[in-house]
């Protein structure tokens, strides 16, 4: 039985399910209805599942025809939506203002349920497949929450895989590579304290706005002059708050800057934090002000292990053909909390082409929608990963 063809036979039902999830988006750790839908579908398939892991996460357990290998594989899909207002006008548009599935997690959940339907029917593998339906990927570190809640102790997967849609690739293509796939995401907040006063008498003040301007400019030198040209990093100060727009002649007492740092390795991450701390303190001191830096490491880099990434690419070759497998896709400076799972288990994060970027509609766009046409390929690929990783005939393994 071919997993892609199996899912094609279920395509209409899965499309309806995906659109239902899209119409009912839920934010991180609030995915109660979504978890209920997942549990309902798994129950209908006769699949054992466990809820409440990492608050609203669910793990399904599918044993193979044999258990001689003693091995297990994990397949993960994220479930949460974004705090965005959707601007689409189709029938399955979000029913809630300020919430939408702007990143395709509704599609990811649906594809993993499609894989569950096939794997629970065929059971053409030796070992156990764990299907991980994860909450809170969009800034809530739901992957870490599941790990902290005993994910890998209760469901000891030997390796783990995830698949994320990618509008920048044509529908049906799959991209996977060893090494970095997505960057670490750090949040920075700088608080500058000066001395407020009258704008007509600036000599009597210590102007935090002036200090902020110099810090903003100097921060851009860190990547340009402190990071190796063959490395990659981003320092972006994205928001500033100081004073009152209605008070044109008032020098404020303090100012705040908020931004992000993106890196692919901990050495560069450490160096940027150290240099940014030095710049913030020294620049503020040079103007007679004080400043503090709060540097928060939110998500680590998403780094595929070499063996598992190469394995995932070979499976993709078999599913969509070598001509549709991209092995050199540039890493993204975005971030992903699947990174926490990859820190604990070897595995790979792959991208599934869905098109749409050419029309200006990328991820996190108010007019984004998951492309239902790629559901069979994505679900079939996830199922194929499980069968190839846990072959009934070990001699036939593609590993």
C-alpha cells in the first residue's frame, strides 16, 4: 500500500478537517478544541493516545506489526495559531477576530492525522511510531513544555522528524539538509535611564533619546565588525519607546528598545550577547546615562543531525522523486521550537513546498492559507519516514 495514494483516497475528508481547524484557530496552550478534534480522530482510528502533555499536547502511539527492533520514531506537528486578524474572504475564514492560522499549523495537524490513518491501517513497520501533536510553537516554547512534562521518558523515540509547509517552494517539493535549518531567536530589551527636562534647555538634561540613537547605530556594527563574514547573524532593534508624542518640548527620563538577535551557533550567540552588553553600558556611560540589557534566549537554533537529514532526503527521493527534493535550501533566520526536541534526539526538520510566495503571500501574512493540495504528499511523506526508519525487513532499509 502506497501511503501517498492511501491519503489521496482520504483527501476530501482531510481537506474538510483542515478547513474546520482553520476556521477555529486557538493560540498557544489554548488549543482545547483542536486537541479534542485530534483525540476524536485518533479514537475513530482506534489509535491509543495520551493528552495533557505540555498542557494541551497529545501523543498517539502506533505499534507496528512487529516489535522485534525495539526501536521507535517520533513525528511532530504543531497545532497553535497566531494572534493575527485574518483578511481572507473564503468560507473557512477564522471565526475569531485577532486569531488565525497564519503559519499552516492547521495543515500540519491534518497531515499528521493523515499519516496516523495510514500507519494505523497498514502497520507495515517493526517498532513503534509516536505522533506528537504539539501546542504553543508560536512563541510559547510548547516543545520544551512537552519535554519538561516527560515526553521522551514516556514516549522514548530514538529519532524525531517534523515537516513544515514552505510557500517559497513549488507545491509537492520537499527540502531538507544537514545542519542549521532555522536560527536561534533571542529577545533583547534595553532600558536607558537619563535625566528628563525641558527641550529648550538640553544642557540640563541627560537625553535618553540621544543615547538610544547611538546604541541603535552602534548595535549594527556588531555583525559587520565582530562576526566572521562566513558566519550568519542578525541584530535588529525593532521597537523604541520614549517620551510622549504630544509633549514636543519634554526630554523624557528614560527610553526602551526592544529587538531580536538571530544566530546559528552558540559561539556567535555568546559573542553577540557579550559585545551588545559592552556597547550598551559604555555608550550610556559616555553620555552620563545608565543602561541595562535584558538578553533572553527564547529558542535555540534548529539544527538537523547529518545522518537523519540524509535519511529524510532519501525518503523524499522515493516519495516525490529526486528532481523534487531540494538539498541546498538556504537556512531561514526565523526560528522554531522543534529545536528543543532536536537538542534531545537526533532528527530532521523538513520543508514541504506549497507555493504562494510568488503572489506575495508568505507565512504570517493576513491572507495566508494552507494549500490543501499538498496534504497527500505531506502525510504520505511522514508515514514513509516511519516505515523506512522501522523496516519490517531490516535488510531492505534505506538507511
